[in-house]
């Protein structure tokens, strides 16, 4: 660390809050009656809209590792994982609240960088942080965010809305975030095993696109907004945070339907294939199906809506169809063989507990 | 622990969520369009009201200690610390969201008890839990709650609204929660030092009122509702979570005023005096001024409103006056001597870090 290190105990909780709030100012929004600084924040809800709220936590050691995540990216990502949930409801983000449990190793400057990352997200996606609670902890760092958005009630797509015959669509490409994480973990391991830590240089350069996707994901409001502009009737939608398999299973279970997706249709960046094969000698398919954290959108539309997606052809791919429940949930391989999809994605409790 | 212990890894994150959600059902509210189970929850805001939102975290080792807090009380208290903030805005609670970072020592049954405590609060104060995120952690348990309420914009009292000449009022009595905490900590220490832990019996019986106030506080919606019914114009209000001194300082700073409070007027339960004197040989005054966590209401009203408080005489005491800023913020002792009030309350960063 080259920057200065001010222990939070030097300025206390109220001193810290004052410095962090300074970073967030000024924010002008005539609908905010009271922002940070009272027992609660107060805002006027937009007329004719419904309120859409979600909450997600990022825990050190589970969701992030301070050896390779900058505080700025962490602040950004803590917002994005929640923004992405609103995005999948076709909602517009408006307000966020955050709690941070801060271990002693975290300085005032590091907290300021966290808030600079938050501020970038506020500016980029046009919402305000209106509430927060900072507290110390003897354990690991824990960040919890609640995001509030507004939406038109009648266009919100739920997980339960998929209909037999729907086309299954996905934005962007899948697997990059997980490929980036694999590289980060490998270089961290090399660093820890290196005898000359001072001069250790991680090999990130060829993989930056994947690493960036993992460290600084972008919610797909660009697509969500176009779907609204084009008046596409989206029957069901979810953001891909757990992994394609898990998230498709969420839709199928809640919609009481089956599905098939085609390996040849899955949008995969060449870098994912390259990292899987050349760096880890692995099949890339699990990266795509179970990697998670891509924060792309998975959604279904009926056949009649498909044409409306034409202007989005470079960003949205059709990867399969919704079937009758009895037909199961399966992947059609390149060789036409069929594999039942299972929730191979991110289950902290199972993966992490068993891995200890 | 006498109850059964099911490791969360046996049922996984989705299994856990299913069991916890079962506890919360059924909840009927025609304004909730979508509750738990999608990317985000959706609700219709009440017409003509503003939205009031707050967030607060409870961290194991800082805010609670699982050696003496039951999961049920913890669930209750995680809601109450947030409810109390809404109460101090004269808002009506409507919806809550929670994230929990769960260490391995916590079983499925313990999480169910946590949710039973949450459910009690939902039933008692008429709000619904509409969002959540559970994740594992390698560190300590961390609970973060966001509470959403609704209020009439024009009656919300802010910290900044105190006016010179206002009477300073407080509900209930002060210091009990801290006195209860002192007993809990003493008995825990005795237990840890005891050579026969199997047969150790903590001495709680004479102090139950204080212990209960600490473990299962009650937000003062009873008073808040009466203030609304009686149409009392409340100029400023805050809930006493940090301690009377700290919270009065918040009001004075944000209102740009001074204040004096009178020792003889402070509402103190006899048990607080008894615990301070007989059990710890201490002055009870710091318990009252700096103890914190009483979750009583501190508010100010102008002289003309004072008469309206008459029906509340058993629950609300006048403890001082708002003064010009130049006159400082001070306590008038019984012997008429004056003491400047300082923020002696709960600052996690200063107290805890220095105490390590």
C-alpha cells in the first residue's frame, strides 16, 4: 500500500461518516426530502410506479478477496450486484442504502476509495446513496446493500412468467467472469508461493478482459432500456449471477416448465475457450453453464416478439426454447447428445463449507 | 444446545431459503405485488405518503454475543433497531429486507429461530419481510436490515428542527439496557472463570427487567402513535440508540442550538440505581447519559404544544430546554453545578478499537 493509512479510531465513527458523506455530495434530486444524516431517509415515490427493492451482501473471503480487489472496484461491484437485480425487473434504480462491517485493517483512505467506487456507480446509473451504517468488526469485512428502484407495474417480467414455446435469450457472453476469477486465484497462489514477493509480477495482461468482467461487472441496463423502448413483451427474466444452469432452473421451476438449450448457440468469448484450454487444460463448458457472476440477462419471449429483438442481434442471442415440464431441463450438445442441466452454480454453503 | 443441529451444507442455500420462507408465510398484503423469491420484491407505495427508509447492521462480537443472546431475540432485535428509527420519523413500518452472513457454527434450526424472532416483530408491528440474502462466512455472524416505512410528509420531525425555547422530552426511562448489559457481561465472565461450568447458574433473576430491556427492546410506536393522534407538533426527534448525550448532541448540532437538561428530571428506573450502586459500586448517571440502546424517543416541542402531552404524563418526561447555541449543551446537576455534555455514547470504532 502506497497511500497513507489513517486508523479509523483516530477520527471515530462520526468523523468517518462525515468524510464519506463528503464524497457523495452534491446530489440533487427534488424527490429526496431527506438524505443521509437523520434516523431515516425520506423520498417521494414516483407517481404511478411501483417500488422495486432488492438486497445483496458481499462478504470478504466468500465474494471478494482484498489481495486482488481494489476498494474502488469493491464499492462499484457492491452496487452492481444489486443494480443487476433491478435491471432484471426492468426497473430504474433510484436509491441505495449500505451497511459496512469494517475490520481494523481497513483505513479511512480505503473506505474513501470504497465510496469513490460507489459514487462512480451512482453517477453512471443515476441513483443516490441515501442511507448507511458503518460499524467495526473483529471479523472479516462485510458489505450489505439495499437498492430501490421504480418500474411500470405492467411490464415487470418475473421468474414465473415463462411459457411453453418461449425462446430463451441471453445478453452478452457467458463465462468470462469465472475465467477471470480463475486467473486471479492462480496468480494469487503463485504470489503466495513466490520466494521473491517484492519483485513478483502477476501475469494479467493477456486476460484483462476476463479479469475486468469479474472485478468490474456492468449491469445490462443498455439492453433493459432497449427492450422497454422496443416494447418487447418479456415473459420472464433473471440476471445471471449464480450461473446459466442455476438461473435457468430458477425460471423453469417457478414457471413450472421445462427447457432445452443448445451448446452451439451459447455465446462464448474466445478468451474463455482460450483460458480454459490453454491455461487450465479444462473444458470451457462448465465456465459457461456454472461460472456465474456474469450479470448478463436471461429472458424468454414468445415467438411473436422475436422479430422485435432484431435491432439487438449483436447483443442478444437465442440459446433455446421453453418446453413442457415433463421434457425436463437439458442441454443439447454439439454431437446432439442430451445432458440434464443441474444447479451447478454458486451455492456458498455447499461449495465453501465442503471445501474447508 | 439441546435442540437438533442440522448443518446448513446438508440442505444448501436454496434449501435453507425454502425453510426460512416457510416460517414467514402466510403474509397477506394487497400492496405487495411480489414478495420473496424473485430478483427483487415489488410493492405499490401508499398514495399521498412519502417513503421512509433506514438501514442498520448487527455484528457478532460488537452488537451481540451468542453466549447470552438467543437467536429468537436476535431476530427480534435486528428488526427493532431499525423499527425504532422509523418510529422516530413518525413513520409506519411496512417492509423489511435482511442479509445474513452465517458462520458454520450456526445450524438450520438456529436460523429458523432467528426467523421466528423476525416473524414475531412482523406480527407485532405489522410489516412484511419481502427480501433477503443469506450467505456463508468464514468470520463472525453479521446481520444487516433495511426497513421501509411510510409517513405523512408534513409531520415528520427531523433532527434539525429543534427551536430555541423548545422543551426536551424523553419517553420511558433511561439506562436500563446498559445496566442489563453490565449484568450479562459479568455473569458471562463468571461463567468463563467457573471451574464447574456444567452446574453454573447465572444470577439473572433480580435483574430481569434490565436484561429484557437489553435483549428484547421495544420501539415506542405506542407513544409515536399517540403523538400523531393528539396532533402534537413535534419539532425534532431522534431515537436513543447511542445514548442520551450523543443523541441530544445530534439534535443540537443539526438544529444549530444549545440545550440544558436537569439531572433531577431524568427518568431513571430504581433498578438502574440499584445495579449501578449495589452491583458495580458506580455512579448511575453515566448509565443514563451514555448507556445507549434504550430505544426510547427524545424529542422537542414548543411551549404551546406542551399541554397536549398531558395524557402522556406517565410515559413522557420533560428533561430540559433548547437554548441558544452560545449557551452550550449542558447538564444541570442536583447541586446546581453545570457539566458540559459530551458524546460519551457508543462509538464502536473508538471504544472497541482502543479496548483491544
